[in-house]
């Protein structure tokens, strides 16, 4: 499997990583919380080791300005999936008020 970096428009400010930022694998966006003018995106994976039925373990919380959400949606929409790939849909009650 090849991982390609998405091509985004050039920015006026240079972006760099001063140290290695680890990747966090996520299966689901479990909720979006409002924090003033920002939104917290909470991502999780299924924890099959939980007793009883499987549970979801939160692996990342990303806080972004609310106005960035539209830009993120456009970037995601512009990245067309391969044929046959299913879209994951956020449940209706996922937005926390």
C-alpha cells in the first residue's frame, strides 16, 4: 500500500516538523465538541480487550478553529476515494452542544 501526501495550496507561512510527530491510527470520529470559537474532534479505535462487549478507546483529540471546519470538509471532499470504498458517516447525535 502506498501512502500519498495530499497536495494543498501553497501557504505564505512555511510548515515544518521540528521533531517526529507520531501518527495516531483512528477508526472513527466519535464526537465534535464546541469550545468557544473552536471545535474539538474526538477520534477513537475499537478496544476488543475490554471485558464484555467491545468499547471505543479515544486516541486523539484535535482542537481547531471553527472556521477551519469548512476548509477541512472541502479538502476531504476533494480527495475522491477509490471505487468501491465505503464512506464512514458521523452519527446524527455526534455533535455535542
